[in-house]
C-alpha cells in the first residue's frame, strides 16, 4: 500500500477479512488518491452456486467494516472498482459468462445503494 501504484486489486471473495486487517494502510492509500479493485466475484467453479445477493451482502459488510474504522463511505464509493477475483481462463464458457454478468450486476447494484 505504500508503493506508488494507483489501483490495488484484491480477492475480496476469498480473502476480504485478511486484507481489511490493513485498514489503516487502506485509509492512507485512499488519502493519497488510490483506488481499490474489489475482486468480489469468485472465479472458481463455486460461481455456479453464488447469488447476486450473497455477493452484494459480502461487499457491503467489507465496506461497513471500513466505515466503522472511520473511512468515509462516500470516499469508498468514489474510489472503488468492482472486479472478478481473478481471471476466468480455467472456467467453462458458461461459468465465465456468469462471472462477467455478476460483476456487472454487483457494480450496478452498489451504485444504486451506496
């Protein structure tokens, strides 16, 4: 987080709790203009059993954790990008399409709710 990168992408689906332990560093990263790419949509075969509601709830919980630590919800919204957790090269075409559809749907839902 102390590097000069502008965007940090992380697997928020599997490792959000571990990443958010560094909330102070995330705050400093935001303060210097950084963006977080929340990889909230799993790119494992688990994607077939995951719902939009589950992903949105998980993401909202992560955002609320940061808000509870004193980060601005408005700033989080402005500096967040919704992404798949990783690439889709190992998935079937149907699974990869579902990943992309859910990534879009999570993004639209979060824009409407934050």
